[in-house]
């Protein structure tokens, strides 16, 4: 069984449920920008276009999680856990009006996990 590259906490799971009720299908994107741009951002699938410079790392609570290819080069040996914390950030992510923001916690993969990681796929523009 392949290990996932990205997971989420129970609190993030509940926030995604709440956002999905209001906005419909969601996706996450982590661009690797500076400041708040390095936080994972949640969008309605109709409000964000992924492109050829993005890769699909996996799914969290059925939401695709994308990252820019050049950022993935730095993070390819890292497991990501999406969490949510109190307080606003200055992004366009859907959770901001809830006075919350998503963050990513990271750790290096173990040797066992590296040997059996789920594949990264090129993003398909929608």
C-alpha cells in the first residue's frame, strides 16, 4: 500500500466539511510563495485553475491537493499534514472569513515510506 504525501488533522477535516457545505467541491493549492502565500489555500474548484506548472500530491477528504512543480522539488521528501489554526491570514483562502487559516505541518518521510510513496501526477487543467 502506497503511503500518502499529504494528510489532515481532525480539526481541518471538520473545517473542510463546513466549507464544502457553503462552497461545494473544493481544492487545495500550495504555491510556495512568501509570507501567507506559503500556506495551503482552499478554493472552490470553479474559482481556481490549476495548470501545467502544478502537480497533484494527493487528496485530503476527497479534495485534490496541488503544489507548484518547482516547490515540489524542495518538498518531495516531506510528508505534509494540513491543519487549521485560529486567526486570520491575508490570503484568498475560503476559511479566512471564519477567523481561521490552514497551515501545513511537515516531516521527512521515513526510509520505509520513501520506498512506497503514492505517485505524484501532473495536474490536469479544468
